[in-house]
C-alpha cells in the first residue's frame, strides 16, 4: 500500500510577482501552520502547512535559478511546466503593479491545457484604489480572477477558500490521523513478497541517481515489470531481490519532458518531495567528493518528519582521493556537519563501477524491517521499566515523573504512546534518551520513532502494573 500523501500546492508566476511573500503570508497564519520543515527559512522553498484542517505541502518556486541563458519567457515557461508536472494545485500570480506581460499570457495558455486545478490571482492590489490596475488582466478571459495583497493579507483568505475546495470534503487527513496515533498504513508490519516496498532515490542533480537506478535494475537482473508512475513522466521500476519485490520510484524520469537542465537544484527539490510522498523508504544519494549540502539535509529532515525511513548513499566513493578514503573519518565529519545522519545507515559505493553495490539492498531491507517494527506490549513495557529505573526522568516542580504504561499504536514509522503522571515534565533530552535506548535495543536504525506522552489514566496504571 502506498503511504498516504498530502496535496502539493505550487505558487508560480513571473519574478517579483510576490510568490515568496504569499508563501510566507500563508505560513505566518497561526490557524494554518502545523509545522515548518526543520531548516526551512524564508529563502527556502517548501514547508508543511494546513488550511481548514487539510495538511498541504506549500512550494515557493520563486527560488528557482536557471543556469542556462534564456529569455524571461523561457524561464517562466520552464517554471510553469515544472509546476504542472509535479503539483496537485497551482496558484499563478500576476504582478498588479507592473501589469500584463506577454510571458503571463503564454503561461496562462499552457495552464489552460493542463488537467490541474489552477487559480489565478493579481497580486499587489493593496486597496480599492488599486483595483483598477487588475482590469487589464480580465482580457485573458480568466474566471474567476482573484485580486489579493500578499503583503497585507487582503483577499488571501478568499483565494485559499477556493483552493481548499479541491480537497475531498469531509475526508480526515492522514496527518491528523497520525497525530492521533493511528497508523496510516493498515498493512504495516504485514508485508508479503507480493507487496512491493516503495523506495525513492532522491538527491541533488548530478550525484548519480540515474546511474544508481540503472545499476539496481540491471545489476540484479530480475526485472518484473515497469509501471507508469503517478507523475506524468516518471516510470517506476519493479525489481525483485531475495524474494521481495521493490518498486524503485524514478525521480530522474520525471524531469525528461520538462527539458529543465539537471543543474537546476531548486527544481529538483519539488520532484524529490513528491517521490518521498509516494515512498516508504528514501535513498538519499550524495556526492562523496562534494559531501553533504544544505539542500540534502533539508530533504533528509523533510523525509524524517513525514515518517519516511532513510538510507544515506555516499556515491562516487571510487573518486575520493586515496588519502581521504577513510570511512570512519568521513562519517565523523558527516555526523558533525549533519547531525540527522547519526540515525541513518550509510552505504559507500560507486554506481558507475558497481563497486560495493551489493551492500545496498540488504541495508534497505534491514531498514524496511525497522520501519515496520512492532513489539509485543509486554516486552515493550519491561524494556521501558528497565531504562527508566536505570536513568529516571529529571524532577519536575519537585516531583519525579514516572512512566506507567507504554503501548505501540502505529508503524511505518513506529509510534508509541507513553502514559505518565506529568507529561509536561518529560524533557526533550530525556525523550532523546528513551529513543536512543529503543534504537540500540531493537535495531531501529534508519527509521523515525514517534514518542508521545499522555496523562495517566487509572486503567492504564493498572495495565502497567499487570505488564510489569
């Protein structure tokens, strides 16, 4: 079963139309914000939000920087095509101060031919006096056409009300279910050889994703089938390894028709995010010579927060100079530069030559097992009692917090609820301690672990005594 995914809303338009301003406006509304992806600041281009109870992935395309020389028209067309290919909903902004531009008209024609919900808005209409500036845009025959001020919030709610109508009404969101500690994957923990494991290969352009995909498909020589992906251009590859089917989510193929140069790093982010939404496990590929970058750290954090398991693939290991080819030292530096990698398995290989490739899929299967991990409640409670007895929680307002009962409420990733007398007394540091004990004891490398602390109930206290 493919993990549930949230809709992707892309904001596109000409440079300086106010895309980033609208992006930030939507994220600043307290009623809308669930969480900003860790590491995402104003100059970065994606964040998780929620509008009217529906989580969404908001993407600001304003940060796209195209290395190829070209006209303004071509850059707008590239940007719009990318949004059409990868987004579920598109918001197109016109610049109300600068007026109608030929590039706007061409983009509108392109969007009209797309089978995607698209909303057009004239930005920088700060008051009634500026409304007249929007009249020329009606010549494009757009209905409806929203007038907004992203800087001041004018008209933004009306625009988003219309966008929200594209969600399925009354359908509970996967994220809200997950926040209530219900598994969003009913078959979690019951994988059979006929249930493919969905694995996405993600990373910056030119790190070797396509080479790795081709090696995995050709190296095992056990191709079962090729099936169309959920994006317009991607073709996923189904392989079999050790009796288990693995569906490799192809992020490289998704770019072929867009004709966007592979060096456009910001454009690749959107494709990677959508691939991660469709996957259970991400293979985050980095260049061994260049090392990990901020963008790759953001991808890792996004995947982690969305409950995806991760394997870090250090590709092009054969290109590392002999004097620097020390894995222990490399890992120490990697963990220092990107602390999130301390919880990830790392595989050093060369997709070009196939060196060490045989080590990758066994690690993937080990991570898949950890991601679907489920432990009997009795054993779980005994383990937590031992850990808290050995290292009790710090006192809180003169009281010693005690964990009475633990139960697992979900998998993919493992989700645990811990009942205690004072949930607010459990510090982040102590929560990390418990998570580290879980990982060390039950081999949970490569998967997030969600811990939630709830107030004790009498029946849970009785259960805790019985389990002990």
